[in-house]
C-alpha cells in the first residue's frame, strides 16, 4: 500500500514521501524492595510528508504491512511469546545478580530500569521502490546504594542485544563497590577553573552536545553556530568528530525519508567539514541529505538528528594522560547535558568523579555542575588516548519535544579549561 500511495505523489516535490511504522516499546522497573513494573506499548501509523503533511487514518492502510519481514511484530500492545521468555530470563538474572552482589554489604538497596524498543519502518518515494529498515535498542541502568543515612549510590549502564545474557552480577558488583567508595571518602568539589580528564566513552556526551547540535543542518541554516564562526576565524582543537547512525543502539541503515545513512565526518582535526542533514535542510543549503532525517513517530515532523556521535581515538596512552595531569577532576559519568549551539556554552551534571592529585586518582567528589565553553574549553583539548569506548553514559536526546535513542563514544581525553560549580551553588540546575 505504501508503494501505491507513493506513486500518487508529485514527482516534482523533492520532500514527498510516505512513512509507515510499527513499533513496540517495553519498560521494566525492578528493585530489591520487591517493586516490579512492566509497561508495553505499541505504535502503528503512517504519514504522507512533503509540502503538506497528512496523517493516514484509513483502517485499510493501517492493516497488515504489504511486506511481512522476518520476526514481524504480532498482536497489539502485547509481547510475543519469545520476548516474554527473554524478559522472564532477564528478570531472573537481575534478581539473582542483585541478591548476590548485595551480600555482606551494609544496608544495600538496588534498582534496575530496562528500556527496549523494536521498530519497523517503510518509506515510499515517488518513482522509487519502497525501502524498509528494522531498528531495535535495549539498555539497562543498574543503580546500587548503600548506607541509607548518606545515600551514596553508583550507576552501571549496559547496552543489550535482545535475547542476550548480560553479565548482570558483575555490573551489580562494580556499582556496589563504587557506592561503598563514595560513601566512605567523598568530598565536596573545589569550585573554579580546573583541568578535566574524561573516562573512556564519557566525553562522547560533550561531542554530542557541543559539536553535534551545533552542526544540525536546520540549526546552521538559521544561525551561525559557534563552530561555523570558529571555522572562519581561529582554528578549533585538532580533534576529529564523526556521526555514524549505522552503529550503536537504535541504529538505522535508512532514515525516515528513505535516504541511506552512512558515516558523516563533522570535524576533521579541528576543521569543520560536515553537517547532519535531512532532505529539507540539505535542499536549503544546496546539498544532499546525509541520511540523518528522523522523527520520533509518524505524528512528528522530520528533523536532522544525531545517531552515534563519537570522538576519534588519538595516540596517547590513557595512563600517561592521567599521570601527566597535576591537578583536576577525573569524570566517570555525566547526565543532564545542555548547550547553546550559537555561543558554544554547555553545562553538564557530573554525578560520579574523582579528584586528581599529582597524576593519581584521589577521593571521589560529590555531584557538581561542569561548565564548558566552545571557544576556550574545546580548544583546550590537549590529550586524546587510543581507548575508544561507546555508550558508557546512556540516554536519549530530546529535540523539539521529540525523544530519540542515541549513542555516543570517545577515548580518554583531557580538557585543560573547565569550570566546576558545586551542586548547592547552582540550586539544583
């Protein structure tokens, strides 16, 4: 049916296409208190996009797809039998792992959140064959807490392949051990300017916020972002940043406008060389789409979005990088990043970090806010290690009210100019 509708679209409308999706989302929450909450939802719908977008509500169109892919979702709002077995096995592994890792610890508590989705999309364009793309993503957040009086906690995050058997017990053990360390010797952060070393994977969040958002095609078309401004004046740090939607969780091979995705080089050794483009932003700038046109659902408009944004590895040894830092903070996990792509200023909530003293890790520090500036902070990146890692700080990117599963990656890096604010100083910002 998508092919039939696509044939009726005007060939001279470069944005015209039909988008059809079937999607199932699963959210599970488990805790040592006995809490168990499972929510499964299903979305199915279609839209004709172009100069005028129309949501299709014809029941005949929203019937079974004209293509029956392997493993197509069955039922409405229910898990398939195979999925139910996998969920049951996973729940048992979580409870077993949490119970095992809790033994012998003082006043332990743990909770686990599992977020999983499976999506099938079909896109039809005038005069072309219908293309389809299966997508899936699954992540788990393990939170361990000890000593309720202080409430010290730590988080481990895992990206899972559906049907896989994750090493849950080991992840619980790492989380509890980190929580115990933080409960014993954590100290307030020292406000002010400092050097910041980021553990493998963590700085990918910075690349996402400071680089990716500043090079989204529609943002660039509206304003001169800090990167584009820097490209016409002083060079930025010799770092390479790439976005490749084909890798990471929630990966896609074809975007929601039917364009094949691929690796897009955004920054090449400090030079701005690319952008993330959907059909509309590409047309406005006389370019071609990079396959980054995405929508959260058929009800939402297409926007150029990041897939898997990462900093390319360098040649430094991560241990030498740390040993060469006289004083600063070693950042293990960040959340709640936000940025202004025009000024290049960004802030992040650092929920797990250690103090660096004379090239060694000292005591953990309490939660703080890290401020970075595109011109000063990004340009002060002076060490890049070879230990590239992905998805150590897992989250979703929300843009224009549309959430999207994304991936990030980075090696160990050092930023020479960062600013620390205590959590109390920011009033919980």
